[in-house]
C-alpha cells in the first residue's frame, strides 16, 4: 500500500538526483555536474518508519530561458501537483539565489507541505551555511549531504511527519475495476458504455483523460466502481511530461482496484506499448480481462476472432489466464459481455480451496507426472495450502525448494487451473522446505 508521494524540487545542480539515489540506496537517476541533466521525472518507491511512498526526482527549475527549460518546468509542475510532500533542495555551498527565491514562491502557492533541505553540508564546519535559507520563508532548513548520507534520516523523519493521512474511500461490497490502456483505445467510451451516460469526457484527441476517475454504478442489483485512467503513451513523445504522471495515476488506480480491463485498439492491432500497459496489472497481481475494442473497425470473416485470439495469446504469454472480450464501446456493442466476465474474475479472485481437495489435486499431479531428478535428487511435494486469496497464493511444502524447476511449477499451476478454474486470476506458488 502506497502511503503518499514525495517530490524533490530545486534549481539545477543542487544535487537532487544524488539525494534521490541516496534515499533509494540505488543509482536510478543520472548524476552529473552539468546543469539540466535530469530532464524527466524519475520515480522510485521507498519505505521509512513503516510508511511506503513514491519518490519523484525532477529536473531543475530556473528563471533563465535555457534549452528544455519550458518542458522541465512543466514536468515539475505536474510532480508538485501529484506530491503529498515536497522536498525543496538548495545548495549549501553556492548560497541563496534568485532561482531559489522563485521556487520558494512557487511552492508557497502550491499550499503543499514543504521540507527545506540544504544539500552539500559535508562536514560540521559548513553548518552555518544553512541559516541564510530561513529568508525563503518555507520552514526550518535541514542540513544534508547526498554524497555522504548526512542528515538523510532527519530529512525523512520530517517528510513522514508531514505526510497527510490518506483519506482512501473504501467501496464496501462493490467490485472495483480499472480500465487501462494506451491513449485513444476507447477507455472513456467503454466507461460511458457501462454508465450509459456521459460522466467522463469522450474525445478522439489522445490523452484527453489525465486523471483517474472513480464512478459507482449498479447493474442487476450489483454495485460496481469503474476507474477510468489516463492513456499510457510510448516513451519519447512530446507529451512525456504528462505521460509519466499518467502512468503514476494508472498504477494508483490498479492498486485500489480488484481487477483491470486491459483495452487494446482493434483498428491498429497490438503494439509493444500494449504489453507495457498490461504488465502493470500483471505485476500488481490483479485480476485481468483483455478487451479488444473497436471491433466494428476490424475487417472480419468467420476466422478473424479465432486468429486475433491466437495472436493475443502469442503476444501476452504471461496473461494466458486472462479471458478475452471483443467490444465496440463507441457503438455499445458486446459491452454487455464484460460484466459477467468481471463477476467471474472477481469470484475467482476471492476463491478459497479446501485444503484436502487441494492436496488431492497436487498428489494426482505428481503421480501423473513426477518431477524429473536434478543432480541426483528428486522434488517431493508433501503438502499444499492456500494461504491467501486476491491473489491466490499456494504454499507447497517440499523436501528442497531448489529442486522446483520453473517448468514443473508451471505444470502444477496448469493442473490447479484445470481443477479449479481461476480464469482471469494470477496464481502465486511459493515453495517452502518442510520442517523435519
């Protein structure tokens, strides 16, 4: 569960990427002495004092009109808008600048909690350098050194202290599903088809929907929450500053949903970016339904649906458990096939298998196809138990977890699906050594 988002902002070359990497304890951002190296926001996830939050590294803000500055400022604006807490980083060596004052005014207007961190205070002799930054009027400065890790704990303590309590709206007894996909595949049209009214903007212009929008509706006396998300566009396009924000929102939407509808564009076919979008739901271990939309624009014969299904299975091997639906959201055709699928996947997400029945299936699977020996040793599965649902997690107690080959694990998973269905649901198999 993500508790919040923290953005690091400041003028160029104050060490934002160094502090970012120090917090994450890994080198995700490019660190170089040339101003303007960080043009994109870069995201990471970290934990401090039991709080898990996203950290955003941003490009440097400055008044001077330099190459890419307009794009950098646009990205920073988006990062500030998304952030729950802002770390304002300044340079303790070079001193207060007009750019710092400009950023301070910008942050004051944002009304967001701000932690002022004075970087490059590499030893105690430099501590007096922090006091001039009181003039910025954004709080007490904290001395840090991104290079040496000095003061980072104090900085994170303050961030966690200022992190607002998340007011997460819970939808009890409702099925929550997110609609995700790259831009212009028909996500908003699909939402409207569910709602049968124009609750969200529908437009042919790519990227119209930028925020995730939750809407509750009822169908056949059953309550649903549909989350329409921004399109996830391929890297490198002109609107990338908006797209990383869209990806962040899509991830948040997936996290608070039970399952995701991965929407593909039938008029263009499958492209590489579709796999990236689908991967977000798969990695989150949510239920998945693949929706091949704009079916009305596809030239069809009696073999078209079968051929496209085969191609989807080929391109999305990791989603072989996901059911496939063909729709024309704009015309409202075949959309009625989705809600029964959503019900089915939700039911499978929450399915619990009786332990004795589960062990019978595992035993039969081993008898029908015993694991092959490895280095003279043979895998033995003594006992199985489902320890959780949503996602389904099966623990296998074995003689040696190292003997579980991925192909045999796949075989066991297939046998579980054959016996219990689990359509649309990922299955996690965990091997543990049985206590002697």
